C-alpha cells in the first residue's frame, strides 16, 4: 500500500478479476494480438486458464476507487507457456479460436500472427537455452492516472508496477527478462530505455525484442 493506492494480484477464483483484466487490456493495448482476438479470448483463456495454471502473473493497480493499470509477466519461457497451454487446453483453445473467428473472420490473420510470433520466440529460446529468462508480456496505465506520483517514493504508477514485477523476478532468481515492443511506440521505448532496457534482437520489421538485466 502507498499514498496512491495499491497493487493487487489477479485472483483466478474471482471471476470479476478476469473481466477487469480483459477490459483494461483492451483499453490500454487495443492493437495487441490478444486484444485483436477479442474479449472472449482474453477473458476465458488468457486471464483465466493461463492464470490458473500459473503460466502468467497479472497485477492491477487500484487507485481512487478503480483499477487503472495492469502488468502481465511470466517466469516461464514462451516455449513452456505454449506447450503447457496445448497440453492442458488444446481442445478448449481450438474451440475458443473457432468461436473468435465465427464472431469475426478477419481475426484469422491475427491467429497466424500469434502462431508465427510464438514459433519464432520458441526458436530463439531453443537456440540460446543458456539461462532462465522471464517474459514481460503486457503493460499499461490509464492516461488519466499516468502522471500521478506516490508521495513516499516519487514513483508513478507505471514505475511501481514495473518495480513490483522486477522484485517478483528477483525472488524467483531470474536475472534477465525480455519483451516485444513496436518500433514506433516511442513513449514506451523511452520508458524502457530509462529503466535499463536494451535492444536484444530485431524481432521483425515492426518489432524489437528488448532485454533487461536485474542486479
């Protein structure tokens, strides 16, 4: 708890949390792959099944009576997450993707994009296979609250969420983590560079893979 509010871990037993996460994700990251697959995919799979299997973690920031930010991350590699998802939820995942496509056939392109990204990241991880690298998956704070600062630390909500994730990785003895970011997202790049991020790989023509080292 701080002067601004508090960080709240998504509780998979609380159905409302899955709905809040999906809604916030769509508001903050409408162009992300998960958002383009629709509310159902996020609510019933990403912020429900993946959370229950502890394949990903999701934290909210509660401020002034509402949830205003979220951050999603994982101690597991993309390969592990993908393999576990297929192992436990393959039929459900196929059903859900078909349901999403029936709702909007244009999502087929997004499905291919998701498969391509997962396959490429898995290939890179298999080649490296040197040390455990955490995954920084999604992140955002509502514009209305993005400049508010905690009186005690002087940190903004984005910084509080980011540091909380870092502490999680440290407890898991994870020394590095990575994320994908659009090359045109200048504000995000400035934030990540200011917090120790560096270009780890030129993922594709539109995307950088950034790396972070934890001390």
